[in-house]
């Protein structure tokens, strides 16, 4: 006989992961944001492979539907992460200055 239900244990772990994740993400300095986004994109790509394997190995329609949904959401996350990373890298590029004569026109 178990004292605490495994469902309660899983919910506690989930709540703690949300709390820790929130504080880790919001305390990142802006200089580290771009490298962390790149790592997050790589992790999401690995999750896509896992979701495809899980969807392929399921036998029920619900399992296959959930697997396809997981792959789609991970793909959106990866492509969105690459777009955000690209936009952030463009912020660090030096802008060309126009000559003073062209600026007056």
C-alpha cells in the first residue's frame, strides 16, 4: 500500500519543474539568450525524433493523433526558435552609416 499516489507525486514534480524553469529563464542575461535559444532548438529537434518514434510505435488512433500533434508542436517550436534567434543576431550587426551629404538630402 502506497502512502502517496503516483499521480500526486507526478503533479508535484511537474509544479516544481514549472517553478524552477520560470526562475531559470527569467534570470538569464541578454548576452546568453541567443546561445540558449540555439541549444533549445537542438533539444526540440531531438524531441521531434522521439515524438515520431512514439507515434510510429503506438497501436491506437488516439496515440497516433497525439504523436502527430506532438510532432507538429515541436516543429512550430523549432522554426519559431530559429526565427527568434535570427532576429536577435540581426540586432548585433553593425549598421552602415550614411555619409553626411546623403543625410541632408
